[in-house]
């Protein structure tokens, strides 16, 4: 089947009280409309058009996805008018599905049940029963239970307002018919808008048996109107992800205090303590343990690694059996080979550290290549920046860097070299040699500590 999808995202979202268009607010770190676009893509739609309007071109600018048609709706004259704007961009498709940019959690399975029914009818609606249907368009059925029309809240009679089956807004229609129905829409209603929902009565008048499908879960059709609803959907989404991970064998110490904004691929027996935030694409090998309050963003962690509490790690690759933290910060382009130890208050950036090396306390390692089984003492700093340019530090295998050393890059420390504590190293330190730059220690026997003069 040749399918086109139109995503409506032109509305203002007044209740968000935001300068940002509503559909750009994020759920699990991703703009609402991007969730909908991704679902449409997984449906293998042949054409996808997004109708934007409020907030100018912020939406197309922010959502950089190929193969999308962006259609501007200059004035928001109603959902029918919005779909009409997208029709030229969807030329040639057989069927058109309408999705809302502010309804982020519709599942592929639900949309597939809608497309499956589209072979039986030229118009299929996704509807749902609500205990409190206030605000929604009501599905009016005849005595035989067939759909007759949709009536909006503001246009409904007392009796119609008691109907609990509502229109989710999501539907699929035969493209040729949709063109004809939309051309006939009028705006003589309580809101003076061109309602897409009026196509239902037009279809019924043509003798079409309008069908309905139901979502698997109520959350799938809930739209975001304010920040409370956004938070509610976020919690639901996080809960679902946490449950999925636990079913797949990940231990989450508290699923309510775990957030995944992206994708997590985890091996066997991974343990994640409370308040861990995972962003982007994260891979954790077998037996990895993550301590409380840690943030991992685009990180690849090999088996057996222990990341202790309070670490912030981004765009790094961590080899087998490393021990990181507590309080370590690994910045982009950090590569740790197997069995490296990185301790508290250590920052590493754009550096590779080879097998078995230790940087256990209070150090900054940036733009460095560190060899195997190197020991970097507390308070070591690679001075990689002269205010204009960045330079590299190279430290050979088995080197020992004494505490409180500054390595002024570009500089090289040879294999097996020892640097005496408190040194400022500005030239090459030869291999297997002790190098130190330290002022001589003095002890002055005649010196007396000053004493306070008594006041009179
Ligand atoms: C609409 C439906 C209603 C349904 C409800 C579900 C109509 C007339 N009514 O009502 O039956 O129960 O959604 O939430 O369709 N939009 C545009 N351009 C416009 C108008 C709207 O892009 O000119 C977009 C909005 O950004 C939003 C969606 O369409 O994503 C729905 O618009 P909204 O104004 O929220 O419609 P409702 O009154 O809620
Ligand atoms: Mg609405």
C-alpha cells in the first residue's frame, strides 16, 4: 500500500506558556514531533509531510530529518485546513494517515491496526472511551452502532456531551476521497474553523461504512497541552522503558529513579543504582555496575567495568574491567583501554589511556596519549592550552608521574621515566630516568616565627 502521513504541528500550544513551539518541547530528550516522525518512518510511509506554522521555521530548522516535506500553514484555520495544505506534498499516495505532532507515544502496532482496517473502509478513525471526555470531539453512532459523524465539544448538544467515545484525531483515509471531502469543508461552526472531523459525515452521506480502531494503551493517544501533561507522559514513558530493561535482565535499583533519553544496549547482569541518567546511545557490557547519580552520554563500556557514584561521562569508550569514580569526569574522545583506574576529581578529555594505567586523584589529562601501566600522581595537570592553541602530551609505558606535576605541552615523557613530585616539565623527560624541576629545599635555623605585639 502506498501510504502518505501528514503530521499536524502548526498549533500554538498556548498552555505551555513558552516561546518554544509546543512540538519542540522534549520527551525523553527528543522533541515531541520527532517521536511522531520516527513512528511514521517505522511505518514505512512513502511520503511524510509535517504542517508547521506557529513559531515560524523553528520547527523545520530544529528537526533536521531528510525526506520530509515541510508545509507551512500561515494561519491556523483548523485541522481540515491544515491537512489541505499538505495534500500537494502527498500527491500520488493511495492512502493518507493523519497524526498529531503533540501526541508522541502512539505505537507502531496501533497504527498498523489502523492501516489493516483501511483495506475494509475508505475512512478509519482511531477512537477511545474516556471516563471524562470533556474537550474532545464525540463519536456519534446510529442505532446499529455505525459511526455517523463527529461533533466537537463546543458544538455538541447536552445529549451528545454524554458520549464517552472520543476522536483521538488520528485517522486514515483514501487519498482521492479525502481530497474531495476536504474541498467541501465549511467553517460555519462554533469555532469558525475548517474541522477535519466533518469529513466523517460527508463519507457517511456517500454510503461509506466508517470504521474505528482502538489503541492498545490510553497513553498512546494522549496529547501534550501543558507542562503537567508533558511530565506525566515522560514518567509513563520512563516507566515503560525501565520495565522493558528489567525484563531483559538489567537490575535497576529503583525503576522510578532511572531515566533513559536515547537507547541502552545492556549485556547480562548489568546493575544500575539510583538516579542514573542515560543519554544518546549507550552500550554496557556484561556485568557492568553503575553507581548512583551518574550520567552517561554516548558511551561504550566494556564488560566488568565498575563506574562508581557521581560520574559524568560523555562520548567515551571504556575498556574491560576499568574502575571509574567516584566523582570522575570523562569528556569527549576519551579512550580507556582495559583495567584503567580513574579516581575522584579526575577530568580526562580527548586522550587515550592504555592498559592498566592509574589516574586516581585530582588530575586533568587533556590531549594526551598515556601508555600502559603508567601511574599519574595526585594533582597532575597536562597544560595543553597556551590561550590560543592546544598541544599534546605523550607519556610512555611504565612512567611514574609524581604528584603535583605540570606537564607543559607539547611534551613527552619517556618509557619508564619517573617525574619527581612538584615538577614543571617543559622539555622531554628521557626514558628510565628521574627528571625533576623543583627548587631546592632550605631549612633556616635562625628564623623565628613572628609573634603578635601585645596591645597597651
Ligand atoms: C481535535 C479534533 C477533536 C479531537 C481532538 C483530539 C478537530 C476539529 N477536532 O480537536 O475531534 O477529539 O483533536 O485531541 O479536528 N492544528 C494545526 N493547524 C490548525 C489547527 C490545529 O496544525 O489550524 C494541529 C494542532 O497543532 C494539534 C492538532 O492539529 O496538533 C489538533 O488541533 P487542536 O486545536 O488541538 O484540536 P482540538 O480542538 O483539540
Ligand atoms: Mg487539542
